[in-house]
C-alpha cells in the first residue's frame, strides 16, 4: 500500500494559492480514480482507493503547511507504511512554472512542509515537484506562494493536475521516469525535465 500526500493549507482562503498545488493534485487523483469522499483522520482528510492496480491512501494534512509531517507521520505509523512508499506532491520555487520532477529523497530546499516531513518520517519518501516559478527575490517568496496562480496560468495548472492524476498508475506499474515522460508527452507546451 502507498500513501499519496498532497501538501497545502486548509480553508477556502488558501484553496487556489500556489502553495496549495499539492491539494489540487490530490483532489484530481481522487476524481480520476473515483476515490470515496474524504474522512477526517490523522489531522487531515483521508481517502482510500485504487490507482490502477495499486492500493493507495490519499491524504491532505489539515495541520497547515509547516506541520504537515505530523499528520503524515501519524498515518504512516498507523498503517505501517515505510517512507519509501510515501509519494508527496508539493510546489517547487526552483522549477519553472509547469515543470515536473519526480525523485526519491533529497533536501527540503527551504520548503517548510518538506522540512516538517523530514523531521517526522525521514527523507526517503518520493516527491512530485510541481514547478511554480520564483518571484525573483527571496523577500517576495512568502507573499508569492500565498497568492493565487495568475489567471493566465490557471488553465494550465488544472490541465497538468488532471494529467498527473490520469497517468499516475505508471509510477506504480513502471517507473517515475515513465510517468515523467508521459506527462511531457501530454503537456508538450512545457519543458518537463527528467
């Protein structure tokens, strides 16, 4: 069994923020693979279902970004899921808008959600890094990630979330490279780096 985690902040005020793209992808996965409604558990919203042939739990921590690891850690301990079977979707300032990278392990890159995940479950989990671009200066980062995607970006964000969700079975049945290649094929206007 795998745990798929979308990172974000709870509440309608945050719903369309760049920092909430993990929640957006999680909801797209739930729709694409017909997961049942979320229930409240482990300080988050949890649903279980199948992604292709793989049994998966889908979790959106409601602990706010900086404490995401608490919710994920509780779920991992309860279900005895190793970090190697955790797939976390998050925004990434270091990637241009629309670029996707998938990798296992690594540093948190200043991302507070990942920093808290590292503290609770270690660093060996998988990450789907969703590029949101950088505002150009570190002093602008806080306001940038806590603002909505630009109107010109919103359709692409929705499309890319749906593509990731639809093609996600490739991650489990083949490899992360196969998933990234398929995303690049279906989203050809953006340069998806492998």
